[in-house]
């Protein structure tokens, strides 16, 4: 039974959940995905589009791979042609285009997992929950999933994942938590503000311009010595941040991009929510 879970899930954030087998990692992910409901406490700030990849994909369904993805796309509100186009695109990205017309029960475990992962990206989710989603994928598909996760985070989504490989997305997570004693703690040695390299960007906007809202990676910002602003962000979000500044209306001028000095922050008290400021405390068996 999980108790005292207190967690914020801000946008533009990649969060890793760790813990020994049987500690409740999958239970927590199912709560966040809205599949299970807490027996006590509450979860607030549900995202309009949430996607979930379970630890075990139920492949014995009466669909072909493409038919299943199109069906889920329709459930997410996509028109059939758009759902079919996205289904084909994601199957191709994960190396499963040749199995589009194969019935799900006839797929290998690895190809089934590719379909499971593809369905999670169909509707461009705002909250993406991945429970051992890399398991069973070949190297190329695992690398593609890494890229797809980075794209969703850069686009403003929150991604929460569990994976048995400690090297998975190493250095790119914005927060790492560990389940111990039925509760959630900041992982030892992993500050809640992120563990990877950081990039410093100095930029200047037109006179009187304000920074665009919702910048990727929620960068720290301070005034630059010669005017403008100095932004510091996790390296995983730096490209998306630069694109946002350069394509703003009017665009910002980028003066300098450099690696920021390493820093460590002490983890503060953890809160629980799917949006900043919410404080649910889910409890489940």
C-alpha cells in the first residue's frame, strides 16, 4: 500500500521513478494514468490527453496492428484518415511498418511492444506514462523511443517512466524519485531539479518584450550583465528553448550559448499533483 505520496508533475518535465520489485512503482504509474483510483487522498489537475504504456501489453485483441492504432486514434478524437496516417508514421518510426496488417495475436513480443509504444504517441499526449516501455524493443527502437520521449518533453508534455536499466535516459531526467517503505522519496544523490548537464543561453528581445510563456524546460532566468536575459536549462531542453526564442513574435536575438557551471540544489519538500500547485496524496493497495 502506498502512503503519503506527494508529487508535482510540471509541464516540460521528465521524471524517473525507481524502486525494488514489488514496492509499488506500477501502482503509482496506474494512479497517475487514471487507470486506478486512490482508496484515500486525491489526484488533481488531470491532463486532457494522457497516454500509458503498461508493463505487459494485452496483445490478444481482435485487431491488426494498424487497425488497433486507428481505433485508439478515433477514441482520442482523431478523424480516421489522420489516425491512419499517424499509425503508419509511428509504426515506421519504431521499425514495425511491415507488420501493419498483421493480427495482434500473431506478432512477436518485440513487435507487440512497438505497437504498444506507438499507441502512446498517437494523440500527442500531455502526460505520458511509461512502465518498462523499452523492455523487448530492439536497439534501434529503444533509441527511437528515447528521441520520441525527448520530443514530447520539449513540446510541453510531462513524461513519467520506470525502467530497469539505470542508464536509461541517464542525465536527462528533471527529477528522480524512489519508492521506499511505501512512500516516495527523492532518489539519493539525485536532486529533484535534474541531474544532467545544463546549458546557459544569453538572449535579448525587442525593447519592452517579455519572455514567452511556458518556455521548454522551465529555465532559470536572470538579467544578463549587458542587458537581455540569461537562461539556464537542462541540456535535453536547450534545442527546444532556442527554437521557441527564435520563432517568437517578434523573435529574440541569441547572443551566446554555453555549458553552464555544474550546480547542486537540495531537494525541497515533495508535493503530489499532475500540475504545479495541486497537492493530491494518492493511497492505494
